């Protein structure tokens, strides 16, 4: 196990990329939570809240906070324990990050 932690530089960068994606998802989720509070308060017009802004922000908050964070952390741990950083694994990170950006 100790040898697995001493990996090459590419593998460590891949793990850092996954964990950066996980913590970015938490940060964006926090912004969605602030939007949820603003949608239910008098800061925004009630018509904006009734048009589905609250529902969309709630879904984004839960998806980013639970699903994306959990899967990105799991992929980071998997990459940490595997010890290799192939092109396929980098493409998985890039596709995951672009999916989060689309969300």
C-alpha cells in the first residue's frame, strides 16, 4: 500500500483533478443552495420562484452535492489505488468535468 502512494507525477495529477472536480461540485452546490434561499425569500420576485427556479436549483444542489461529489471522490480514490494514468482515465475526467459544466 505504501508503494501505491508513491506514484508517478501523472497519476498524482489525475487524482488531484478528480478531487478538484469533487470540491468544485461542492462549491457550485453551495451557490445553488444560496440561490434556493434567495428564491424563497423576498429578494426575488415571486414569479421567478413560481416559474421553476426553486425546483431547478434544488435538483442541481442535490445532484452536485451528492452524486457528483461522491462519484468524483470514488474515482479519485480508484485512481490513487490503481497507480496509472492512462489516456482513457484522463478522458473520463475531462468528460466528467464537461458534464458538470453543462449541468
